[in-house]
C-alpha cells in the first residue's frame, strides 16, 4: 500500500477513535484501558512475521520474544477485561 | 477479475487480495470492541468482538506466511498465553493500575522487538525496494522503535511507583527539562540520520543510539511525576502504546495495526485530557512533573491546629440510621484499605432501613480512570447507584449525610474559593452543602496528595472518623445492627 492510502486510513481511524472513545461511559474507563491494551497487542502480527520468515536468525528470535510478550498482553488483557466486565451488575427490576 | 480473490488465496507469496481485507475486518472488530463499552450492558459483547478481531489478525498472518517455525510460534503463544491468563485471574482489583502499566510496558517492548526484527530482516516484511529499505520506511521504523522504547521504560517506572516498589513522590533532577528536551531532539535528529544513511554499517549505530536514548528518556520523563498525577501518566502511556502500534502499522503497511494504533492512541489521549480537566491542570504541567513535591508545598510556616470534632463508629451509625439520603464519596484510601466490600455491606444495611444511598465518583479518584467504579463493581454495588461528579453534585444540598472515605482533595472547597491553592479550579464535590459530613481518615496528619489543608475537616457539621477505613466501616455496620 502506498503511503497516502495508509495515512488516509490512519487519519480517519483517529477520528473514529475520537468519537467512539467519547461515547464510552466513565464507569468503564478502567476496562477501556485494559481492552485497548489487549488490542494494541495486534503488534503480534509483526512479531509473527519476523518469527515465521527465514532470512535472519536474530530477527526470528526477536520475533519469537515479541510473540511471547504480545501473547501475555492479549490473553491477559482480554481475560482481565472479561473479569472486570462480569462484575458490573444491575439489580433485576 | 472476479476470481482474483480466490486465485490469490492459492498463491500466498504475492499478498493475495483478501489479506488486506481480512486485516480491515479485524480493525472493524476492534472499533466494535470499544463501541461496546458505551454501556455495561453491551460491554461483554464488545470484549468478544475484540477477541474475534485478534483471532482474524493472527490467523491471517499465519496462513499468509511461510510457517516453517509453527511449533516454535505455538510454544511462544502458549507461554505468553499461560502467563497472561494466570496474571489476569490472580490479580486483585485494587492492583489494576499497576497491572495496566505493566501491560503497557510489554506492548512497548514488543514494538521495539518488531522494529528491530524489521530492520534486521526487511525482506520478510516486504520492505526492500531495490535491495534497500526506503527512507520513509526507516523513519517509520525509527519512530516506532523510539515510541515503543519510551512506552516500555516509562511504564516500568509507572509500574514501580504504582506498586510501591519505588517512592510515589516526585524525584526532581536539576536541569531535567533541558536534559529531556535535548534527548528528544537528539532522537529526532538521529532518526533522520538513520533514514538518510544506507547500508547496515552506516545505519546500525544510529538505530542503536535511537533505541538507547528512547529507553533513557522514557524513564526520565516519568520519574519526576508524583503519585496523584498517576491517572494522567497511565492514560498517557496507554496512548503511547497505541502510537507505537500505529507506527509499526505504517512500517508494515498493515491496516489492522494502523486502525488499532489510532484507536488506542486517541483513547489514551482523551483519557489524559479528561483527567487533566478533572484536576484543572494543563497536560504540560503534569508532564513537567513535580506536583506535590516537598520543595513546592512547604511554605515554612507551621500549620496551626484548628479545632475539629472527632466521632466514633456508634455516633456515625446513629446519624446514618436517621438519614433519608446518604451520598458516599470513595477515594484512593478506600482502595488502599480494601474497604469496598464493607462499604457495600453498610449501604445494604442502610437501604434495608429505607435510606437512599448513592455513590459519587470523581474522575481522578484512585490511581487510574474508572478505578473506583471497578472496585465498587467488584463489591457488587449496582452500577446505577454510582454517579459521576457532574450528575450528582447538585444533590448534596438535599443529602442528610455526605460520607467521605479515603478521598480528600476532591472535596476540598479551597478549589472553589482559594486562588492561591495548588488545586484551585479543580471541580470538587459540594459536600459543605450536606447537613452532616462524616470524614473517614487515618489521622489528622496527612493532608492529601496536593499537600493542602482541607476546610471540610473543621466545619460545624463535620465529624472526623479517625481510623483505618475498612475497620471503621465494619464497626459502623456492627453498630447499625
């Protein structure tokens, strides 16, 4: 993809992020941080590419280390968010 | 043309057309994940969407690359997953701020590793143009590594401060602003030189220097920031971790990473803004650090001891029994004392007695945005009884009792009246309008993180309950029975 297409997606996504995040209820700001933490670990994509491809053994091991770190975050982040969200209850009326 | 999508799938080497689409879909699921958090009712579905988005991104990457190392990759995911799950299940809700800071550091470090891997093996990432990495890619790479490294070391310091492994009070180095600005400028210049240079021998020293300086500046930036400003710091690092992912997305031309990075980056930035607004402080002044440091607070004159009323749990129980409307204001002290469960018991007893009980939460209560809400949810307080500052502040005039537990600066009227006060202009709860105020505090010694005295202590209608928050509430519950 050329730079301008990527930049367009980035700028539009910033605006989407702006409006979506303002609509998040303040009561859920801690789960918001936990889940943004989990999704920002989509960086695992880069780590997987490095770990999968041949060419540089150093890059492969850096990639594998990146996969471990990002996995901690992905599993930990989604699990802890789920745990928190399960606690938000309203009495049955 | 119609069949090119399918034809492409068979030939994984030349990025088939469905691949960018799959990453785009993954990005859309991440948007839906955040959208779900607009209400607790839809939030869990939102979290599931996040998981689906992640599965799509990971699966797409694995099927489109040479997966000769699939066993090692599987082991790496299993190790990380196991560690992550264990931490997520065991962590106490009161420790959520340091957990989030710790997780931010991992995103940052992962970004550094990916950046370095891309530098060492550009061919794998499709970054080679005529046998070399293009200058634009190198700028993106350099920035990604720098932001990742700053996120990592900054989050490590934040983690150390939040978990008490390092003093929460600001540590001020002489000339720190000059050192910090100089280092940041050096990182930008070195990234430019890195982009301009060609060949491994010429580029290596620059990228090493960028990485080292970025690790250093990350910790230098957070060290001078005090405990009370941690909600801003945690939000800011959240934002940085997003920008690091976005920068890597630019390098790899990956839509899922760019969308996610932009979402997380904006999210953290908005939360930082909300936190700053709730303290009436500018972002710059928070980043500059030193708030609540000894050298700014102590004016030298000894504080005069003003008269205050002290009460017992029985006094409080007696008054609470008579009350028709009680507003509870929890703060960081409640989290430290783990008093949320006892507090919920107290509110249950009062409600059985026919009293209306509401919880009032200040945006900066605790050590991260929404910290108090999570703790009350943990103690099974209904979320429709928990209110934000602007929604409940007008109700104090009708309240019989304002019950302050572990909060201080957020109820200080000096923020409204005293222009010389360091917290002047911060929106605060109008507890002085309530008929009766109970103020649970460990002792009369400590005066909040801003280091300012609080007139609420000395009001006619205030009764100080000097004790550990959890013990005091448990005694009140006993006395109510």
